[in-house]
C-alpha cells in the first residue's frame, strides 16, 4: 500500500515508517500538515495515518478539508489526547479509526488490517510487470500474452512483496518474517521452488546466491 504518515515526533515516525516498510508498504512521512496536504493533492494514497497535533494544519483540519473535497481516502487518527470528546470530533470530521498513544505495533497492524478489509484495498490492483505480463495480486493471477495463469496464494504473495520492494535484494529471512506465520516457517527449498515457478513467466525476478531474491525494474 501507499501510506501517508503525518507525525511530528520524528523518532516515533521513523519507527512506524520502518515497521510498515518492512511489511512491503511505501510510506511517505511528513511532519507538517501543509506539506502533507500538498502531497495528498498530488498523489493518490491507499491509507492516511494522521497525527492530530502537528504544525501548520493539524490532523483534524486536514481531514476536514479532504472530506469537504470529497476525498474519502481511509484515515486513521493518531493522538495522545484521551478525551472521548476528541475521539467523537475525529469521527465527525470523517476519520475511519482512531489509535491513542502510546500504542503497540500489533494494535496498529490490527487497525490497518481492519481498514484494508473494510475498504477492500488492493482488490482491483493490476500491476504491469512488462508489456506482455499483467499481475492481479488479489486474484492470484498472471496474464501472459492475454492468457490467464493461476498462481498459488503464496507464490502471488511472494511476487507482490518482491515487486513492492523492487530494485533491492530481499533476504529469505525477510520473506519468511513477512509472509509466513511462526509455526509455518518454510525451508529454503520451499522458497526456491516458489521462485522457480515465478521465473517461468517473469524474467525480472533475480537471485543473489546466499543473500536472497529481488525484482528488477525494466
């Protein structure tokens, strides 16, 4: 997902950004409400994480102006305010969820997953791998020379993760941590098998022996 993070606590923002990017998301971080608004006007985001108390335009004001423009991008408010009145105000302005500081990343992940399910984010995503290959992540399907090719869900997840992290090598450990649950840890041979299957159709996938795998942009 493309995520905008508005947070003026730079240390916290760095931790959130790193955590979300490890999951394959693209995160644009801003500490100033006006800069965030400019970014929202110039780029389509899948999700907004908006701190309330930030310079220039606060999170509430930013969200209110977006909703007045009929921009309904899903938004989670991040705040240290504890008053139920503030929570009510956030929902009145059009936020879709609310998370209070301090919070654990597990809670943030759960709230983001809820938003993804509720808004069905990514279901209609189509990725152009090359001139002749399209990838439909939600459908676990490739289209090669207009011919549909079914992928297993896990092969599809691997391809999607490598694509979102294209032009860098992703280690086996990173793939394992992000795409498998603890009690289903795959062997190296299993991962190699998935990669071999994907490379039948996609030459962009590269292997760096002893390190990991990558997706090379054309």
